[in-house]
C-alpha cells in the first residue's frame, strides 16, 4: 500500500542525526532506507527496514534498484503471493491467465502425499473423504459481512437485500445459486455469493453488486472476508472495556471485527453518553511491512481504540499496568492469582491466529497443491506452541484465549492445544462452544492422531526408531493417552471442513484461564526491567526495543499533546465537552522533533484504554518505546493543522474523527436539511443537481454559501466562524419505525430538540449534542471574491457513501 507524502527532510548538515518518519495512516512515509536497492526493489519504493529487502521479494522482483537486472526477466514473471492475499486481496486466488479450477485442469489439483497423510490421520470419515477432496477442487465463494457497529448498517443491508440481490437473481446467471445469508453470523450481517472473486469482477451482470461492495469496503461499511475467518472473534465475547490483543493480526480483517465488537458493546451499554469504548484492541504483527498493511486495512474503522504494534508474537512484552483506562475488572479472582502480578499489564481477550501451513486454504490458493508436504506442520509446531504459551501468560485470570489456524493438520491444532493444557497444569480449560453460533456446521476435535514427516510415520518420540526424523520434531507433537485426552476434553475443539458448508478448512478452540500459569504465581518480570538490566551489562547500551527500534525503522514515537493552549483553543473553537470525554488526556501526536511536539501537524484521539497503554509503556510515563512496546499506529486522526481568518483554533476536525468527536461538539456545528447536504455532496461527486434544488440555491441568501438556503441553516451559518464547520442532518436507521406511533414520537422528539436548540443558541436549531442517528459532514467554510463557499473535507469515497445514505432515506421517506 502507498503512503501519504511526508514532511521535508532535515537540513543536510544534520544528517548524522537519524530522521524518524511515520508509517501507516499515522504516517508521512519516507522513501525507506532500502527503497529500490534490495533484491528486486519494491514496487513504489520501500517503507523502512523492509522497503528494499522484503519489498522486492514480496512484490515479485519488479523494482528498478541496483539488483533489478538480476531479479528481473524479459518475459512476464510468475506473481508471488502477496501479504494482502491472505483474506482481503483480489489479485491472487488462482484465477489468473489460466483458471486453475477449469474442468480440464481439476486433475492437477491433487497431491498424493496430501491424500495419504490425511487419510491416515482420519480427519474425516471414509464416507466423506471424496466429498472433502471434491470441495477442495472447487473455487471458494465470495463472502463478506456488514460492519456490525456501523451507523448505517441497516441501510447497507437494505441496499443489498432489496436492490442488489434481486438484481443478481433476475439475471439468472448459469450455475449460480442465489446469495445466501450465513445463518450462524449474528444479526444476519454476513453473506455468501457463489461466484469466485474474479468472476464477480469480470461479469457485467454483477457490476452493480461489485461496485457497491468495493465502495462500501473502502469506507468500512462492509468487509470482504472468508467465512471461516469470521468465527474466531465471535467466540471471544468482547466487552466495551476489554483489553484485547490480536497477536498475529495482519492483514487485519479479524482486527476490524474485534473493533466492531468493542464499539457495539459500547453503544449498547452506554447509549446516552460518549460512544468511545474505554477498552483497546492491540493488533500486532512480527513483520513491519505487514504491520503497515494492517494499519492501512484497519484505519477504515475510524476507531480511537486501536493500537498497531510490531513484535514477534512469542516475545510480546510484559508491560507495567499503570491504570488510567477506567477498567472495572470482571475477570481477576484475587484467590486465584498472585498479588505480585497486579502491576503487570495483561489482557481480557487474546486472539492467536497463528502462522500455519495453510492447507485449509486450498480453495483460495490452488498453488498450494504442488507445494504441500508433511514437513510444514512439523516446522511450525514449536513456534505455534511458543506463541500460544506466551499468550496464556499475557492473559488475565478469568480471561479467554482463542487459538486458530487455517490448517487441517493435528500437529498444528490438537497437538498444540494438548501440550498447552499440559503446561498450564490446570490453569487453562477448554470452553464448551458447542451451543455458540447455532447453524454453524462443525466437527469435534480429535483425541488421537499420528505423527509424520517427510521421512515417514513415527510411533513414539525419542531416537530409538530406525526411521530418520525431520529436524524440529518435538515430543509435544505426540497425542496424549486416551484418559488424558478425555480429561482435556479435546472434543471441544472446533474443526470446520470445506464440504460441510461450502467454506475453507479451519480450526478453532476457545480456552479459558482459571488460574495463574505455573511459575507466574511468583511474579512476572517486566520486559522493560529485563532490557534495562541487559543494557547495563552491555557496553553498547543495548539494542533491543526502546528508542533504537524507532530510529532503526524510521518510525516516529507516539507522544502526548501536553499543550494546554492547544486544548483550550479547541474548546473555544468547537465547544468540546472535555469533562464528558476526557479528550484533554486522549490527544497524541507523532514526534519528528521539537516543532512536532509543540506545534503538531496531526493530532490523534485515543480511547482511555489505548492512551493508558501508550503512556504506561515507559518507566517515566513518557514517549512510547522506552518501555519496549513498538507502536506503529495509534488511535484515529482527529485533527489536522489548518488555519482560517478569525478562527480561535489552528486545527480542523477530520471526517474520520467525527464518529468519536461529534457527540462532544457544541460549536461550529450547523444543522442543515438533508436536501442541502445532498446538494453539497453531489457537487463534490460531480453529479447533476435536481431542478428543484438548483432553483432553491439560486434564491438563497447572498450571505450564505452555495447549498445553504433553509432559514435555520442560514441562521446557523451566521453564528459560525470561517474554517472547519460540521454540517449535520438527522437520519434514522431503525427498523420498524414506519408505523404511526413511531412517526408521532419522532415528530415530538424533533420539536423538542429544536426548542432546546432555540433556547441554547438563539434559534440556530442546534441542540449542542448530536444524536446517534445523525449524519455529519466536515466542511471548510471560506470566503472569496464570489462570497462564502463550502468545501467537503471528506474523501470522495466517504462523500459518496454519505450521499448514498441520504438518497436511500429520501426514497424511504425516513428523513
């Protein structure tokens, strides 16, 4: 993915001092230390440490760097798998020049070793083997879900169900089944269309559906995601105040889902207050390049509760818990954990979707048929167990861990789970999720399996067998005794097989922590304490973690906005309700020097949980990485520096920050009609206006900007100063509100709100606090030779999505 242009580099005379640049959406991306010089170079330049070295490898050697000649070729190169292909990308799913699933090529989708291995494992009954194999030889259908926390989720569903799906059915496309709702996904928000992604892209009859999904995906209204990938977050049962860790998060669809759940829980439990969750979702990945991709994918959520970090999952740091997030603990039992760990930051929920061999994704990645060997599961088992064990230690007592893979191999699944339970010695138990997600077709976990590698089968661990063993074989791979497997309740593991419900293969298990892990009851050593001790014993001062990570990877550290003048100017300009939101403590920036701390270009808003983790990540409560947490991105961009004559504040509010800030604003907000906002958005989109709206605009007050003709709107415009202005109109996304009693109730609420606004501001019609069903657009009010003008500050994609909402409600007369 690409980065926004960054600030100019420091003067050449100061080049001895490393320059820090930001990555991800919080980013002003530099050209990357390795850009264009690595093995093949990266398409579009590097992004720091991985820009050249890894960029060229991932991008298929198309760069123009020093080694381009060695890695390029005169003819078209085979496309290498991209990190985005895991769940979200369209570029690679086996449908390139030649369709891998074409009838004359299905015979190539076989692997004798694969069949021998899994038939010997008995992962399905013999009667189902051919069904499973046939399923793996067909392409994966397209699946997507509607954002469960989106303000306009019901209108998005209506657009799909009432307009787009009937259009697809009407076309009667050969061999295509009607769109199917995934019955196990809550609130009927997930759907399956029985066409592969490239077929959707290339079929003219499906263009309206595809265009809508693409646009809605861009603004976060829907997420394209494999069906089985949606399951693990649902089994975590996330609450609004929870600290959630996604240990291996890229490319980010599960992280996005976790953020949705955090916000849904907030709006449900706190409907009359600020809808910013007190919790936090930490999305971690071991690759900085993938962490940047992760940031790009999750920024669509506009969530202040997001932190993106860059650590090896099995080495994720133990941090000090300094509080400050207002969490009322509902997990820790004081009788089951050591008081020595009260000051260690730990999580309520952890998702471990670990690296795996991926043979459950054969329907999406048919190239794996040629590559599959028994070696993959053996090579990854120890790493998977290490990650799961570390996750269990990071988990609060009373918390839940979900372990998952997209592999069929018991060496990566039940074998890891059994070994983890043994290590826990009673601290961990498998949760019974058999009643969860009704309608989901599944198989229970296995109690017994065989251990095999490239050299054959091995009946027992150790070196007594004459058969050679593959390097990396571990004793933890072998199954437990029958009685032990029954005690561990391994049948509570969940296996999703492709032939059961037209999905990929997947493995999931929910694990509850009921006591401290062995050894942790004596106290957990903080990562920063270990680093400090190592630094004292190291003449070089230590290179792990700390500010060295920021410097070597050219990532600017996260710092609090401590300027009272900035906060006071925001209060004066926008009437921010700081007492309600605690926003004065939730503003952060990225530091590129003294100027960026005192006069930051961008300011980010963080939830209490995200802010507490950032500020607790140091011995002094200062900048982020001195305590060991390597932060790539944090929060939502809420303000950008932009001044206007007469404005009391030199910062404007961003469209992406409005979801969090709108309920807190009491100034610079104008309540306009839906027709006026529709006029302004149409102008941004380049759409033609209706004759009626053109006539109304011609008759508007000469002192009002284009698109503002209603009396209340004109009065409101007279009360705001030039600069950032928020236009608001009420839209309703409730179901069942067309009945007469509901209409009367809505009319009464509207009258009361207007009267309240008249008393508050002399008739501008603004009650000071926006409702949950209000649609808001950030605009810039300027003045030129032709008078006042309004410019939309949202992106064209965001503006298009807002315009669709207004049109949809106009058609239903629900404005």
